[in-house]
C-alpha cells in the first residue's frame, strides 16, 4: 500500500462490468452526484445479462429452498420495475400444470399462496386454479394434464434493460466506455490508479478513482485476485443455463412452467411474436466464461421437457436460435447446481481505497442491489450520501403508465402512418417514448432498408445513442432482428456498420 495523496482524482467510482449490475450501480451513483466511469470489455450486456430467461420474478422455485428474503425482495422489485420501465417490462401469466408424479397439488397451492401474499401492495392478478378441459390454456396440453394453476410474474427485454440503465447513467453524467478492459489497478490508501485499454485502438489510459466496483459477473473472482490483487474468502460457482427458440408452439399469451422428473423446471414462453423460448438448463461450468455454448444433450433435454407436456412435439431440427450463459452464483457449497443460492453477496474491502465486489444476483434484483452497494460505500464516500432515487425514476422512454401502452403505439402510428401496426408496436416495446427520436412523419427519413422492419434511421440511432458497434450488438442485443434477417441481409448490415465505424475512427 502506498502513501495517501491529496491530488484531484479523475473519478469517484470506477465500475468494472457493463452487465445489469454494473450499469444499475452506475445509474444510481451518477444520479446521486458521483463522478462515474464504467468500463465494459465487450458490449453492454455482452455476457450473462443478455442470456437470461428474461423473467422479472420472485422465483417461485426458490421457496422450496426457503429463500424467503430473496423472493420477497424480488417480488417488491417486480412492482418497481414494472412501473419504471413499462415499455420493456410487462406482466405475464404463467400456467403450471399439475402432474401426479411430481409435486403434490397442495404443495403447489401453498407455494403460490405464499407467492401471492409475501409482500404488501402487489398489483398483479393473483393465482387461479385451472381445469384444462374447460380452459383455453389447456389446448396445447396433453390429455393427462387435467388441472393446474395460473399465476403472475413479469417479463423483461434483458439486454435493453442494461442499455437503458447505461443511457440513464450517461444522462446523469457518467462516462460509459464499452470495448474497454480494466488491465490492472494499483491500490493506495485513499485512491486507486487503474490502467484501462481500448480494445479497438489498443490505447491504454491511466485513470484515478476513489473506489472500485467489481461488477464483473462470471469474472468477479478472477478480477479480484488478478487485476485488483485483493484476497477474499468468497467465490462463485459457474452454472451454465441454455435456451432454445422454436417457431411459435401456441397462440395463447400465457407462458408455461413445466416440472421435470429431476425436479427442475423449464419455461416455455411466447417470444418475439412468432416464436417460443424454451429454457433453461442448470449445468456446472468449469471452462472459460468467454465462450459458453449449449450442447446437444441440453437441446434434447429442453425438447423432451416440452414434449412431456405439449401435444405438439419439438425436436432439435426445429430450433431456429439458441443461446447459453453462465450464472455466477455465490458459492454456498450446495450439492447440486439447482440448489445453489440465487441470492447475492456484497464483499466490501477497505484495507486501502475501497473496492466492493458483487457475487451472484438476479436481473430482477439489480436496482435494489445497486442501492445496497451505495449504502455500503457511503460511509467511506460521502459523495454518495444523497437520498436513494431509482425506485420512482422511470428509465429512458418509460415515461408513461403501463395501461397507456396501446395509446403510445397509436400515437406513434399517427405520427408515422406508414409504419405497420407490428412495427409501431415493436418500436414502442423497445424504445417507449424515445421511438420518436428517430421515427419521423417522413417515410424517406427511414433511409436504407436492411431487411425485416429494420431501417438505417434505427441503426444510426443505436450506434449514436446506444453504443452499438457491431452487427451482433444490433441483431442480438439492442433488438432480436437476427431471428428474421437472412444471412445476406446480416452481411449487408455488417458492412454498413463497419463503414460507419471506420468513418468515425
Ligand atoms: C441461463 C440464465 C437464466 C437466467 N434467468 C434469469 C431470469 O429469468 N431472471 C432474473 O432475474 N435473472 C436471471 N438470471 C440471472 C441474471 O442473468 C444475472 O444475475 C445477471 O445478468 C448478472 O449480471 P452481471 O452484471 O452481474 O454480470 P454480466 O452480465 O456477466 O456482466 C459482467 C460484465 O463484466 C465484464 N467484464 C469482466 N471483466 C472485465 C474487465 N477486466 N474489464 C471490463 N469489463 C469486464 C464482462 O464482459 C461482462 O459483460 C439468469 C442467468 C442465466 C445464466
């Protein structure tokens, strides 16, 4: 450790990691007046935060593991997030068929009763019992499934949640640098000196900061022991989860939660209007977090889960897209991967200038996690002492009530009558009121057409406002255009983006 210094510092907080936790903390801290730099080595949401099942949920399953604190916090957050992001987060009903071979009906009923009543002020409809022969939700189910339940949770466009937090952080003064890696950091008594590298140009810059937030997700332990040279007893356990996407299996708006004989559950969720998303698996992962891939046995497992319940069968050849990510779970030394706690742990080290590391977490609880991080840092950093503010401040584009969603779509369609109803709907789902920032009344202003309903105006907006730098950023994270564009359209879009990047270099 080196001598303290009174020199002016570049930043109050340096945040490593542009997933949901890093961007959520950046937004909160910047809004309280801190000078924030966030560095992300790849794209925003380039790893776990775009590979989730996309549920804003308390986690019904976690009740079996007595995770009441986590479930309660998550259910309260479900309400907050539905309010602050009514464009990218919406309520969804989940159908849970009962099977005599698996959990008894009384246990499901008791769990759902707790789920409905665990915290005050929940606005979503409560659980109902269903007899599938008399209910439209039973249409897709095999005849042996006679009864079940339907309950509420939420759905999120996960990678867009990350980007909206980053935009909000920037609007509160934070600097967000993607394709920028923390190389090393030297610790002094009251500040850090960090070296960060621009992955595109190779330029290395030195910055000074009062404290560091280690929000590196699957790399949290490597970063702590490596680049930051800090010891900690905490560690993570990497558990891979994979999903497949197939053409739409059912027309009802509900999702299905399917119990498997191994006690795991698999969701089948209506996805991007024409598809069904099926996931997830739970497999221990001891390889690099940089390249995580679904394997054949996971695809088979997911198909079999669905085929056990639905009267339409799915096979690996139906899969149009698949993705996998690793959960960096706080290692509580549980036996099997499904039993490892989904709760998070914050590790603050003040043996010199502060560093706080995040172990575990859920997308659903990111906002509350950010508040807890700030609370822990505040005694060491009075600059963070302002009131918490993010529970009521809407995310960019979310400045309308949930019930007014259709009115927003109609207003956009009035402004730009040439848009199809589906495109107006998609644009409000992705951008909320900010769709109007690049959609004008003049159809010609849309510019070059790249396939599906993607035009130059939107691509330019994603590059200039949302840090998109590559074709993957646009087709898999800012939107899901990859499900609809042909290979030649993707190539054309990539050439356009590369041209724009070269012009800006
Ligand atoms: C299969 C699966 C399903 C899930 N489903 C749900 C769900 O339905 N609902 C829910 O609430 N949660 C869900 N989760 C959990 C949720 O996705 C994660 O808790 C969350 O995304 C973790 O975010 P993060 O910011 O901690 O990590 P990440 O999103 O991984 O972000 C960490 C970032 O740090 C960057 N980084 C690392 N090292 C450096 C460095 N040296 N310099 C610069 N940057 C660096 C990485 O590139 C990475 O982008 C799921 C997770 C998985 C894997």
